[in-house]
C-alpha cells in the first residue's frame, strides 16, 4: 500500500512540474520578460491583439511587450499578425482578435461596408508612408512626378488600406484617378524587388520605403506628409462586443499604449534600437523611417472626417455626406485616451 501511495505521489509531482514548465514556456514565448502579474483571482486577464507585419508605425505595441508593461497591468496578451489592415478587419469579424493596431482607412471602410463592429479608441501615428519610384527610372528622367505614373503599374498593399487612400489622394491632387494607373496588390515585403520600367512605383508603410532607398532600388517620389501633412494613419480599435464586456481590460490596454507612445517620444534613440532588433534591419534605414513618423496617441476627429468624406467622394464607402457626423459619433470613443471612461 505504501509503495502504491509513493507511486501516486511521484505521478502527481510530475504532472505539477510539467504544468509549471508549460506555463513558463508559454509565458516566455509570449512575454519577453517571462513574468505575468495576475488579477486578484490569480488569473491574468487575456486580450487578443492584432497588428500589421513589420509596421514601424506600431512600435508602441512592441515597446510595451518588451518593457513588460502589459504584465504589470495583469494582462496576458496574445498577438496575431496580419498582412494589412483589411485582413485585420476580417480578423475582427471572424472573432480572432479583441483589439488591434491597424490603419484608420481599413477600419472605416470595413466598418461601413461590411458592418464589422469596431470602435476607434486611440491614435498610433501620423504620416510614415511614401510613394517610391524605381531609382533607375527616376535617374533616367522617365518617372519624376505623379503624372509620369499614367499607364504604369503601381504596387500597393490592398484596396482598404491607408496607402490606397494616400495613392488616391496624390493622384487626385495631380488631376488623375486610379483609372489612370494600374494598381496592383502585393505584399510590402516584395515591392522593392518587383520594380520594372512598366511597374516603376509602389506605396508602402515604413520601414519598407526607407529600406528600398537604403538598398539603392528606389527613391521617394512623395512622402505621405507631402501628400497630406500630419495625416492620421494607424489607430487602436476594439471590437464592440469586447469593449462592452471588458471595458476594464480596454482601459488598461490604452493606458499601456499611451505610456509606450510617450516613452518613444521621450527616448527616440532607445526606441529606434528596439525597432532595429524587432525588424532585424540595419540601423540606417530604420532611423530614416523612424524620423518620418510622428508618434501621437490623440485621435483627431476632424482629420478622420476628412478621410471619410474623401472615401465617400471616391465611392469607396456606402455612406452619404449627411451621415458622416452621426457615423463618427458611434465610431470614435476618446474617453479611454482622455481618462474619462
């Protein structure tokens, strides 16, 4: 009987040890600090956050993870990466994520056209994209202005993206439209290597523009700040269901986001180094890209209204001009940023 009890004790110890090992492994994979602060119930609060692949705009999320600030708030973050904001909105609709870092344009377009119920809570950055043109085509004088893109292929991340919006706006400012070029969707990772005489340009987010310039394959035709100074870009959104059911978790995430944004502004050199390690890219293009981005967590309703009116003008959303203000009233919630929630 004693030997049987001893055997049972050994098995119990092994099971407990295995469970502890799995907990440490999982926490270490997800959280570099390898520690998780729990709630009063002894369990961390879980939040699933989406973000875009190698998007320097979203550095605040990486900073918060590396600093362990989510764990300090008793949060266990599960992160999912998406190729662009349109796909991330699909992730919201499919119930894959609770919150996300993505572009304002895809959030607007898919909230309206596909009834993907999300709310914008905070800004992430302003500017930070560029229309890039083949260095060979630029140096030869073949493509030195937006007008020179007529009849040419221009690569972009996809229709419901901030970059598509900026491309439309740049063309519009030059008296052109998307019908005057051949827009072609591809991953931002492949754009610089896809440039030819017939496909001489692309628009992407940083650091892919700065990297193409550093590699000697492309030069900026227009920075997004030249297309629209201080334009909104990425935002933090939450699914309406998660926002309604877990406002306490949402509040913590936004507080961490604000903390990370302010740390980036106050510590640009250290922030750039985190970006270099995260992106696994040479410091020079990362620094160039970093300096083209304005990190700001404050939502600008007026600028988002400009976004929306232009999308309506371009026929990209099924909304009328008379509905803009009432839509934005239900789409933007600044109380978490201002601390009024």
